[in-house]
């Protein structure tokens, strides 16, 4: 299930729409039309093979092949030899092939965009219109702290990579995200 679906729907609804003129579509259709294909086909050279060539091909096809017994014998030898090799490989103890399936713990999966960062971006947009509160020194200090924590989040996510294999890094990231939430709540209270 997608997080912040409503926010995403609102953002998509605010995107500007553009409809290209019909002339653009007509130009594309003309360039992709079959006219150039037909023209290229008409420019290909034509060649008619000699009649005796077709007769030679018919004779070769209709003649029975005398070495079909040899081919069947060779195929039988290959099948028997490969069966023998497989049988011997199964009988000799040694390496065994096995596989396993591992299920990813969803708690270790971290999305690229954090919901707290989206809320922070919304707060920054609001601050652009309502600058009285945002210009206060205590608010600016909280903004600097949040940006520092945001950089720490980016560095942790880079260190974790795609597989998030280090539980300690996940714990650190969780702590940083919680601190970001606390700071964002303080900022919201000032407003």
C-alpha cells in the first residue's frame, strides 16, 4: 500500500497539462507513414534466378540420402554416452547442489523518500508565504538542526546500500528519523 497517497494525488492534480496541436500528430504520422517504405521497396533491385538452378534444387531435395543410417548411429552413440556420463555422475559422491529461499524482513526495507521529509518540504513552502514566524531565530535554529539530520539520513542510507544488511545502521537511521520528527513537531508548535 502506498504511503501518502492523498498527497501524491493532490500533487498530480496540480501539475500543468499540455495537449500538443493536431498538426504535430499529423507530422508524426506522415514521417512514420508507409510511403517511405514503399518507395524503398520499389528501389530494390530485382533478380530472377535461372531455370536450371531451380531444377538442381528440386533434384537435391528429392534424392534420398544414403548416409541417414550413419547419422542415426551417431545420434545413438551420443545419447548412450551422455546417459552413461549422467549415470556415473549421480553415483559418485561429492558435491551436492542445494538452494534456499530467504524472505526479506519488511522492517528493514527503507523507502527512498521519508514521509517526515515530505512534511518538512510542505512546511518550507508555507514558510515562503508566511515569513513572520519563519524568520525568528529559534525557528531558524530548528531548521538548521533538521537539515543536519537530513544530511545524516542521506549518509546512512548511502552506507546501508540497497540491501540494508546492517541492523546497527537501521537502528541509527530510526533514531535520526525520530529526532527529525521531534524537531518538526517543535517547528509546527512555533507556527
